[in-house]
């Protein structure tokens, strides 16, 4: 059979419900196999023949068993028929070899001549057996012997068709109920855990910790991915050329800075050798030159104004 489906899905998708029922009733057998009408007709014919053969076999076995028990159960049967019935029953069951059958010809003739009382006793035993079967079939409302065949067909159909179908439907219902119970149980557990967390650590403790751990894991993952990308993907040639040019420019700049540093150190050494008096003299000269420059600038401005 098909797996169970949640009734809520049927309510949300009515067309799917129609398709599901069509598959279960017309396209697929109860055991889950695909329904083949032609093969099923052949199987039904074989099943009917098998039922007929089993019925004949069961009838023969019941008659033989009842006949074998007849001497001990039928009180009205003459005693001289007991041994004859036992011999005939043994012959019918195949216990007498064919070579001994001519010896039993007289007993067979005597059995056939007394077939009337034997039939009456046999019918009485079968009727008694049928009454017992009726009581077993329905102890509360005992059916008649004439209705026993119909009752047997009903019981057979109920045990082979109705009960399996009811059991399958109950399994589906049980599966849906179990799903709902488990879902409610999950919700109860989540609520209980949330209440315990809020009681012990506050409402944001666990969420903040989980978020921090998540961000840490993401950062670690990004770092590993960047390292893998660096190891597996070499830098492009343009980037390497730009780095070389930048390194060369840095080298020239570094050389110029070193030259300026050397000049500055040389000047500083000269200042140190000249001493304090020379530095003061230089300062005076610098002050004089600054004043001269200012005076010359003023004269130039006057000339420009035409004064």
C-alpha cells in the first residue's frame, strides 16, 4: 500500500486526495503491487478452481473421518456393522492393499446392503457437527444450518478483505496520530528548555552565546577559505608587476632619503664642530639676511606702486 499521508495535506490539496484514492482503489493492490486486470482474472480462475478442489477434498475428508468415528459415536448402529465400517474406512483411506480387496468383497456388499442405517447415522453425526460449528461461528446469535455456508462466506470475506482494509486504515490513522503526538511532545520539550534557560541564565544568555559561537565558527571558516584560496590560486601577473614597480619606487625613495639623511648628519657634524660661538654668529647673520630680504621686498613693492 501507499505510505500514509497527513490529512492536512488532503485538505490543502483536494485534487491530490482524489488522485491518492484513485491509486489506492483502482491502480494499486492492497499489497502495493500494480493492478493487472488480465492477470487478476487468470488468478481468480485459478483461485476458484483451487477453492473447488479444496472443497471436494475437505468434503471427502469430513465424510471419511465421520465414517471412521461412526461406530463409537452412533449408539443406534447395529454392532455387526462396526467392523464392516472400519474395514471400508481403511480401504477408502488406502490402508488395504489391492491384493486383499477380493477377500473383503463380502464385507463391501454387506456395507452396501446396510447403507440406509449407515447414512442415517452419518447424517445425524454431520448435523450434530454442523450445530456445533454454528455455535462456534456466532455464539450469541446462532445461525441456522442452512445459513452456515453464507455465514462462513461472510467470515471468510471479513477475515481476508474487510479486516485487512480496516487494519490498513487504522495503521494510517495511528501513524498520523503518532506524528501529532510527537510534534506536541517536541513543542513541550522546547518550551520546557526555554523556560529553564530563562530561569537560570536569563532570556538572552544562550542566544548571545550561540550567536557568538556561530560568528566565531564563520570567521574561522572564512579564514581557512582565504588561506586555501591563497595556496591554490597564485596572484596574477599584473599584480606581481605592480608590486615590483612599487618596490623599485620604494627603493629609489629610500636611497634619496638616505642621501638627505647623510647631508643632514654632515651639516649637524659641522655645527657641532663650529661650537656655540659660531652658531650664534650664524644666527646673527641669518637675522641680518632676513631683515635685508624684508627691506628689499618693501622697496620692490614701492617701485611696483610707483612711489
